[in-house]
């Protein structure tokens, strides 16, 4: 949840859609690293920054979904624990309308 939240917030304070997408991906990656979560494969980070295309002073949102497959192989001594689990979280944040958009 933290990675998706941080990513959505980073995107929402960006000035352009392209910057929002890049900032979301960077923030999610940093949050996963801070938490010590190692995904089996690269995490999937899906930002929706289409609200930037509308512009103006209307309230729009960005959303970011972060999906990560986490390995539980180090807990293999417990027979009821699966080898891995896919975790996914989505967070939504309002685009900062007072920040100049380009």
C-alpha cells in the first residue's frame, strides 16, 4: 500500500503527464526498496495519468497500481505457506490544481 500511495502522491504533484508517470514509477520503486520487498520479477507499476490531459482548474485524479509477486520460499518449512503470492495495491490522489501544468 505504501508504494502505491507514494507513487500516486508523486504523480499528483507533477507538472506534466509524462513527468507524473516517471515520478510514479520512481516513487514506487523507492518505496518497495525502503520496505525491503524484493519482487520475484520486476514489479508492475501502472500509473493512470490521463487526468493531466484535461488541464484547467477542474478536479482530476491520478491512480497508480503496483503489483509485485513476493517469494515465501524462505518459509518453506511451513507446509501451508505457498511458494509465492501476488500482491497488488491501487492508490488514487487528486492532481494538484495549483501547480502549473504544461
